[in-house]
């Protein structure tokens, strides 16, 4: 999932810009948004059942009507919101706010902010430089991809998944070199007889307040097929990381 932060002062036109950007991104893949309200709290409707349930201590409350589902969660981290969007199969997360974040961002207005990639661009300019914005991966998103890659005739299917901790501050060039090797490592696992599909991604989580991780998921014909694919990917990654002096746990 590509994360595209939009930052600027109140009244600078961030929401207007996002409204124009969303249809362009939606032509490529599903779009989700995250709005950071800053110091302004979002009020829950007083006396409504969902508010009562939330106030009573429910970790999550979902209200469903004929058109939509509204979910209220305890917690206020950007990573938590991105986890939800990734698990829903979102391709582009447009984030409004978070001016102090170190993430690469689009700046609307004249404010000087860290990580400015584009300033006051047209929506079409963003589409041309999507590679300059960070990717965000979760095991939930990887498992969703695995499910999409399995056909009804593949039953019974077993899933193996793992998140392997990476160093918090690896050399960027080394990290990129390892990422380029991942498709070959995953491809070798998919060639195993018992493997249906395999996915792996490097989650650079530190800018989002999360650890850096290697995320791996394998769908196999039975537990043995899934386990064999997982062993092939993890062992291959360990060999490459040892060569690159990247330690994993």
C-alpha cells in the first residue's frame, strides 16, 4: 500500500486537493484516507448505542447501516489506521495532516516542512511520482493477497505467515539491494511442488513508529507445503542478509 501524506496549515486547501487526487488514484487501485484532526477531538453522538458501548470499554465498535460501516477504535496512531486500510486491500492511503512526521509528503501552501517531495502540485503530478512515497505492508495485507491468488481447486489450503524483526537503522543501499533479491527468493519457493502462492515484503516501519520487519506469507497444499515454502523463503533471506551484514531475529 502506497502512503501519500498531504500536509499544510488549516485552510490551505488540503482537502480540496485530496478531493481532486482521489479519482485519479482510484483509476489505478482502491483508495483510503486518514484524517489527522490534530488538537480537535472527534465527538461521538451522545446517547447513541455505539457511543454507550465504546464508553463502556469495548475495544472496537462498528455501526452498520444500509450504505456504510463506521468503526470506532481506542488508540490514535497513524500506523493503527494504516493497518486497517492495508487489511482491507487498499492500494493508496492518502493521509491528511501529520505535519511533524518525517515521512515524504506533499506540502500545500508556503509552510516549510521536513520531507517535502512536492509543493502545491497539480493532482496529475502526484501520479507521475508515486515511487517517491513510502510503501506500507502488513501481514494482513499479505494474507489477503495470498487468498486472492488461491483458486477453488486449490483446496485444502494451509497458510503460514511470519514477521521477522530487522535492524532499526540498516544502510539504505543495502536494504534496497536486499529488496531487489526478494522476488527471486519468493519465486524459488513458489516452484516447490506443495506451494500454491507466496508473498514477502520488507516493511520499513520506523518512520511509522513501527519496527522494520520482513513479512512472509505462504499458501500451500496442506501444512507441509506451506511450511516448506516458508522455510525456503526465510532461509534464503537469511543467507542474503548474512552476506549483506544485516542481522535478523
